[in-house]
């Protein structure tokens, strides 16, 4: 069963076709890698998936629900959560508060509840607090709960971003270069963490330039170049795919 269905999506920026008639299906419970050279259109696909940019053509479905061109908060509520290529945490807030903010993307009490602090809102707040603590424990970040997010090491900040995304209880987690800038030990830890999420049944789509990570973590790999999908398959096939090698190294390689 595919959880995400991207159907012939195109995105133009002026004369540039950043995403060109791109289609992909992501099966429930899998880890899929989206790879390709710089400027291939990978992040733009994520921005279309999460409603940051409208698509020019095509459709996107989560399960059987069309999420094409919905507002970002609606797509988050539908069950898509992401991290960004550059860390986006509230660095002046505590680790715990960063996770609580993530949980609010799916809160129900709404803005009036938050202002008037009615009973439903207080109950929801308590639930969110407990859930945030539990997520931090599972991620091995509980000891940093009251630290300012900006004081964490780079690797831990990237992990915290994932935890914040998880607080929204997504069906699909999308990670834009989660290992970028990490040292080998941080990368190993990140991989173990992502594997645990997968073991619990979460569907994960990730962009990554670290091929060792992609090859050992992903069951399927989709390759983009110049906005188009140029290959798709299991990692061992992608590794030796001629079009892929050419896209990275140039023709004649
Ligand atoms: N908001 C924007 N306005 C204009 N052009 C954009 C915009 N966002 C992306 N682009 C262009 O679209 C193309 C695809 O960019 P994108 O960021 O999706 O690439 P990418 O595959 O994520 O690359 P990288 O691996 O370097 O992160 C690039 O040529 C980029 O300059
Ligand atoms: Mg990118």
C-alpha cells in the first residue's frame, strides 16, 4: 500500500523547471532515499509536499486524501512532518519547549483554548507535556530537557529537530539531509535512531548526500537530476545504474 503518491508534479521558478513531471509512490512502513546532484530539485519536492510552494501541475495524495496545494498546517495535520536542510530550532527556548511546539501542530484546543486556558486546553497541555518527555526519553535527549536548544551540540540539535517533527505524530516523516555536517559517530547514532523509528512502522522519506547512509538505511532509492526522476529501485541496483553514475560524475564517466 502506498502512503504517499506524487503524481506528475511540475514546479517552475520563472524560466527554470525545478521539478519536471515528477512521479513517485512511497510505500507504507518503508525508508526511501531521494538523492541527486546539487540543484536536482529534491528540496523543492519536499517544499511541494509540505505546502510551502504550490505546484504548477500534478497532484499529491497522502493515503487517499489529496493534499495538493493545501496550507502547510493542514498538511501537517494530515500527517506529514519534516525537518529542514538548515537547522530550524527555537534556539532560545528549552529542548522540551521545542518538542511541545511540535506537538501543537496537531492540537485540538485551538487558539481560544490557548488564550483562555480552559479545561480542555489544560488537559491537552498536560498530555502534550507527557508525550514530549516520553519522546525525549526515547531519543536519549531527556537529560537535556531544560537546556536551551541552542546549547546542544550540532548532532543533538539535528536529532532534536526530528523529535520535534515526531511530536506531531506524523504518518510520514521527511528529512532533508539529516546527516549533513555530522561527524561519523553522530551519523551512526542518527542511523540507529532512524532505524528504530522504522521498526515502529513509521514511513520515512529522506534526502541525503551521504551514500553510505542511503545505501544501508533505505529499501528504495529515487534519483533526481534536473527536476526529473532518472532512476528508482533498491540501493544495490542504483549504485551501479549508468544514468545515475553519469548524473553524478558527468557523461563518459
Ligand atoms: N524559491 C526559489 N526560487 C527560485 N529558484 C529556486 C527556488 N527554490 C529552488 N530553486 C531552484 O530550483 C532548483 C532546485 O533546487 P533544490 O533546492 O530543490 O535542489 P536540491 O536538489 O535540494 O539541491 P541541494 O542538494 O543542493 O540541496 C535549483 O536550480 C534552485 O536554484
Ligand atoms: Mg536541497
